[in-house]
C-alpha cells in the first residue's frame, strides 16, 4: 500500500491524484472518514506498537470502502487492470452513481477490476490519520507512507479563505474544534512545549491554528523518525519541481514512471479551475497565495508559534520579506 497523509489544506489531494494517475494504482480518497478504526486518533508515543494487528487489518479493510466520494474523485484515469470494455462499463457505472447519489446517500461503486489484472498498488489519501502515521507504518512495514507538509501560513491562509467562503462542510471552524484540541493537548509534543487547553483557549485563532499545524506535523515526524518505509516532503518542493519530486516519490514507493502521470502533471499545473478543491491550478501561485492574502499581523503570529519547533525549521522566514508581506 501507499498511504499519503497530511493536515487539511496541505496538498494531499493533488499528491493523491498524482499517484492515482499511474495506471497500476487503485486510489481511495479519504476512506478513513467513512470507516473509523477502533484506536485513538492521536496514538501516544509509548503505544505505537500496541495496535499492530488492529491497524494492519484496518488498512486492509479500507480497500472495501466504495462510497462515491472515496472511489470517484475526479479526474479519473485509464488503468492497466481495465480492458477497454470494462473501462467503458466502469465509467458508465460512475456516471450512474453520481446521478443516483442525489437520492441515495453513501451509494456504493464497484471497482470492476479485471480478474487477471488484480495485482494493483493501493493508494490511500487521508487528512484524518496523521496522528496514527507512526503506528500505521509499524503495523504495515512493507507499505510506504508519505507525509506532505505545507508552509503553515499556506495552510492557515487557505483555512481562513475557506471559512470566509463557507467551503467546509462542518459548521465548526478548525480553530474552534475543541475536541481535536483536547486530543492534541494530551500528546507528548504538547506536554514538551507546555501547551494545555487553558493556553489553547486563550490564544488568538490564528495562533491556535498554527499550534494545530505544529503538533500534528511534529508528532508524525517524531513517530516515523528512522523508519525506512516513511518519507516526509514539503508541498512547496512538489510545487516547484513537480516532475522531479514525483519521480523521487514514485521511486520510494516502488512505482515506475509513466507518461500518463507526466501528462497529468502538465495539465494540472498549466490550467486553472476556480473550485476551492481543484487539483488544476498553478501550484507555485497557489502555494504562495498567503503572501498576498494574509494580514501581516497574522503572518507574524504564525511565525512566532513555529519559530522553535521541528516542522517550523523546515520553513525559515526570509527576513527580506518581513516588511513586504501582508496587507
């Protein structure tokens, strides 16, 4: 399996579709949102080996999640395990399911894999399970786990834009999701930084969002340190060098390079769609949008939070920008 994890708004969807564009992969888009494991969302460092059997079985069961959102995230790609007739049938089933979903909730979409081409590589993408990444990697050492980390101002700016445009399905904004913050406050990382719920509740919403970014990413980095089946990358590096970075990731995952992926990268980086969740956009423009949209005070709040943290050191502030950035 190839499992892609990150915080919300960190580029996981684009990276997931890059892997989906390979003809030998079978993609599942956030299947853990529909099938929840019976283990903590933030697994303590001392318990990373505790749930090996449960999580190995859970990752296997994610293959069976076939709801419309999970199996038909656009665009769809030609696959080596579909003969032409089966491919056309699959597209017809997907189109029918999209129509049927207007009246039937959680409609199931069959994979229709040709029997003699069933040895595909499974790819899962998740923004739910970053706190379980270290435990996942220990439970399935033969699988590959990729942790994508986006600049905290890019994440925060995107979240602020989503809240302003009512793009999230939840009525609770991320900076007020106290259930998540209570779990984060119990992590080893929060205790090491002296972060508790009283401090979190007293913070400015942007500061709280930045701590969400720090604690989740630092936990994943700590839990996967020195594991050969885990790799962390910066979203901005993927944006700056999409083909080179994707080739490195494919090599890590044991996939050969394919012209279909190269074609998708060319299309997804040279065209623009206005949808908030679109994978078709100028990646560097999208990655750096925060520099022109975020208020200078909010940018300063983010950098004050991340300055002495492990993931924060991946994004040092360019002092030359400090007087030019923000409104």
